[in-house]
DNA sequence: GCAAAAGTGTTGCTATTACACCCATGC
DNA sequence: GCATGGGTGTAATAGCAACACTTTTGC
C-alpha cells in the first residue's frame, strides 16, 4: 500500500508573528518579501514546511533564520487556508507567534531580509492575508496574557517592576495603579528581588527582579474564574 | 509566473472532534475508519481538504457528512504536522472541534460510518495522533467554557437550569452549589425564563429557559479577570 | 404521606479598588 | 534644592463562597 491516490497535495507554509518590547511599546518584526509575487512589500517572516521537518520545527527554523534565536516562546496561532490566499498557487499557512527579548535580536541578520520593527499601532499594509494573522496574534497575546504570565518572555532576565507595568499597559492599552500593580505581581510569588538597581530610568533607580523559574513553570497554567473550585481545572 | 517550483506539496486533512451532551455526561462522536491503514479502528471523523474549498469549508463539509448538521459551533483547534503521523504518506491535519445538540444528530447517518458516542472518560484507543487531538479539544473546551458561554451550544433551544448545571459539572468534573450557580447564571442576563416546565427530570418540574440571543452575542467575548479595567480588552 | 428534585436569601469573608505621601538621587 | 520617577499602606466596597429550608407533585 503506497499512497492516497486521487487526492490533491498542496503547499504548506509557516508564518511567524514576532513580538518584541523595547520598553515603550509592543512591536512586531516584519520583512520585505524577497521574491515574487509581492516582492518588496512588507510581510511576515515565513517559509515552506520541508518534507523532513514537522510544522513546529519549520516554525523554529524560520524564527531562527530571521532572529538568530532558539528556544524562545513560540506558539501555534491558527491555520489559514482560503483557496486563493496566495495568487500563485494554493498554499495553506500555519501562523505562529513568538515572544522574544528584543535585545537578544541580532540586528546583523536584518540586512538579508530588510527587517524592521513596527509598533502595533503603525503596521504597514501587508502581503496576502498577513494582516489577518497579525490581528489574530494581537488578540491571542492579550487573551493569553490576561490569564497567564507570558509577557515575561518579552523582558530580559533582569527587569524592574515599572518596566513590567509599562509592558502590561502597552499590551492592554490601559493604565494601572502602580501600588496595586506591584502588590498583585509580588503576590504571585513569581518574582525574586535582586539587590542591584536599574539606574537608567530614574535617578533613584528601580530594583531589578528576576523570575522564580520554579514558581513560573508551576503557576503558568494557573488563574481563572467563574468555576467555583478551580483546583479541579488543571488546564 | 506560475508555481513555486522545487517545493514539496503534501496532503492536508481535517479531523473533527464532535462534542455532545446527553444530559448526563459529555461525549464525543467517533467512527470506525473505513479504509486502510487502520481500517476498522476507532477514529475521528475526517477527510482531505479539496482544491476548491477552504479549510473551514472542508471542516463544515465533514461535519455535515457525519451529523447532517450545518451552522453549528465549529472552531479550529490546532494543526498537527509531525512528519510521520500518517504512515502512508505525509499528511498534515487541521483539527476542529464542534459542539452540537446531540438530539439533532441524525442517527441514520450512523450506519455508513459505524459512528458511536463515547463518554470522555471511556475513549477507546484511536488511530494515528487522534488521541492527542481529543486531549487538546478537552483542554480547549474547558478553557473556553470557563471564560465564554459556549456550553449552551450543546443544549437544545429550551433547557432547564439543573440541566445546565449538570453540563457544567460534567465538563469541569466538579460539583457546584445550585443556589450559587443559578444566581450566577441568571445574573448574566443571558437567559429568558419560559412559563413552560420540563416534567421529565422531576415531579415538580423545572422551568425551561432559552437564550437571550441579543445578550448572548453581545456578551460572548465578556468575562475575564486580572486586568483592572477589562472594558479595554475587546477580545 | 413521603420521596425526589426545584427553587430561593443571608451572612461572612476574601479580593479588589481607590487613593496620597515620602524617598533617593542626579542635575 | 528641586524635579523625576520609585516605593509603600489603608480603608471602603463588591464579589464570592458557604450554608438549610420550603415547595411541588407523582406515586
């Protein structure tokens, strides 16, 4: 027995929405598409799934190609499969989103792809259905961040509470009372206070914190409401 | 300009996890696979994406083939793409989950596929990676139901509060105080009390309710916690 | 008349919000 | 010495959980 005869095969691609936080606003990394069609237009970083790799592996490969990074937060978002989304040939695309520490991003890789960071509020027109992918990723990151501590993935190992607060305010486009915010954050037990201070943002300096990885992994799936005894949830 | 030459095409399939609620427990609908490989073994309902249809359309088509139903709740879950998940030929599969009113399911379609409902706790061994798909769907339905009122999709148009509570208890595998539950549910404004009673479950009878569709659509994206002013969320 | 399920209110507690002042330092 | 951002506590409120008895009716 060999093949499923009479079935049509199609191209399968991966596209990555790469988030970064520069201390001010949330941004995504876009490239200028290097081949036809739509050559030169702004696009997500993507590529075709190869015969020897899983889709997850393809996503990791593509992320590394552009950023030089491995082992960062990468999650499958949604698969886009309208028949005519690529005018050349039918191609389904599995979108992934990544959260990276923007400082670890190696700018030199830029040149090959003409990559640039764009604030979420100033995304240019994108090729194909990439605009929909970005919209989906924005929704998903908010959704997930409202329930799970994923935003730490956007920060360096050492960060301050004001930095963290700015990040949350940026993602949710809101303002938060700093007393309540720090109480809440510290109450999670996710943070370890360091003795060192960050003097960049202010004269007095703000204490650095780092993640308590033990608690981070343990509590990653926590939170939630609505159901009385959430101990039974185990998402 | 014609094709992306030198790229490998592959098969794209859709598999559906179909949930139903019989008043007692949450169940999924499985079929006996009708062709090789793994012919005769328990499987999710699935099929290949055709050249003329989008992936969503393929999922709806496959769901209708097995259940006779259209226009029901159907959501993309995840795409599975390990290189060797199908031993015959590389096939990626987009998993969808559906929530249907089990009473609308047309049993006569059964015969062709030898379909059967299985309680979530008694799922037989499944072909390929379908076990993983079911696990993912279980997690997703809980996750989503904890935040959004999707479980109504599993009930008939008219239902009672005790029925609804049993459903929640079944999905979350927990018990809920009925006074608190009815308070909470009624406070959402999602329900309209009917004058008619369901006398099946008890001698006294329980009032039927139906969804206030206006509020249902409006509040579908509501709920949530953790972020102070959730009005800015707009998931 | 009794068994079985439906329906309903109150109270205590916990979590969340709102809010204002002092501190440390570089210039 | 003053401007800038960092750090901290308390009181009022709202939301949530715990809890028990009465009602209806088929048998």
